[in-house]
């Protein structure tokens, strides 16, 4: 598989064309941003950890019946994925209050929900990724009702799966963000990443934060948290 021109550079990943129009190569960077790009930094080793962790979860999710964009891990930072049109929605699932939920609704961080919550943001940096509801999603044609129903079902299934997998590693899954894409045949599949950049992971015993909140909130030992998550999942 030949790595051709770069098609896109995001905050944490670069995307390249290949000699197959249906496949792309994602290249994970160590760059970190927060607060819509206002805070910038580097988390050494992050790219390799996020690549490996995302691929691990995507392979398991495929086996559990959730279609994903994952094709093949090429190097410690590069992965071959299916070329999809990203649906510009951030699909956020929460089990415990934190981050923008706590802020918006005045709910203490750590409050455990009786049932997971699901919310959507319109992926648009210029607008600051505003929250969006179902009828607004239909109004601006981001997805059809049947597509949104499928996305919702996948998101909740992914939550149950990740929650139990991580519980066995001594990790509490607080919340996370997913992105879905559409293949050229119109099939909706999971895309983007599942990593400490896009999830909140807390140590199940101590409550210690083992995710990007260490960077966002200047808690220190950011690299250590990513490495610890890697150890919990892969051992050593
Ligand atoms: N998240 C993300 N990208 C975003 C916004 C949120 O990956 O642009 C993730 C974030 O890491 C957390 C979850 O989605 O695991 C919920 O984030 P929240 O809405 O609380 O926003 P934040 O506090 O990160 O601004």
C-alpha cells in the first residue's frame, strides 16, 4: 500500500491518500490541543499509544458486531482505514458527570447517572462545536432519522462494551466522543479514534484521571497517564 498525498491535517492526526481510492492512511501525532485549539502542547508518545489503543478497541468492536473503519495497523503510528465521508457530529456518551456536562447543568463532577446519556454536537470549529438535537440534525441534513437511530444504537452498544472491557482493567469509563462515517455505498461505520484524547478514564479505585483532562487542567504527569492506560490495556 503506497502512502500518497496528504489530504487532511487535523489537531491530532494527519490523513493520507493511498493508491486505493477506498483506503486512507491515518498518522497519529503527539500534538495535543484543548479548548477548541486555544491550548496547544505535545504529549510525547501519545500518537503511538492512541494508534494502538484505537485499533485494539476497533478490532474488538468489529468482533462484537459494530462496523468500523479499521483495516490494518501499518506502523506504531500509522493505520490503514476505510475512506469514509465523516458525518459532522460528535456523538457523546456519558456514564458519569464531568466536563461540559457538569459545567452546563451545574452537576457535580463524579455524579453517576442511572442510565447513560447521549448527546450530539455539530462538528464545526468556527461555531465552537455547538450542541445539536435530533430535529436540528434533520433540519440541516446531517443525518436521516434512520441513520441517527443506527448511530444511537451503535453508540450505546459501544458504551456497554467499552465499560465492561475497561472495568476488567480497573478503569471507570466516564464519558467519550465518537465519530461515524459513511462509505461510498452509504453504510454507516465507526471512524476516528477511541483513546485518552477522546474518552475520560478514571482509575476505578483511586479516581485518578488517566486521560487528556491531565493536559486540559494542567494536572501534571500527562505522559504518565497515557502510559498507564496503555499498561492497563496491554500489560507491561
Ligand atoms: N471530546 C472530544 N472532542 C471534543 C469534545 C469532547 O473527544 O471536541 C470528548 C472528551 O474527551 C470527553 C467527552 O468527549 O471524553 C465529553 O466531553 P465534554 O463535552 O465534557 O467536553 P470538554 O469538557 O472536553 O470540553
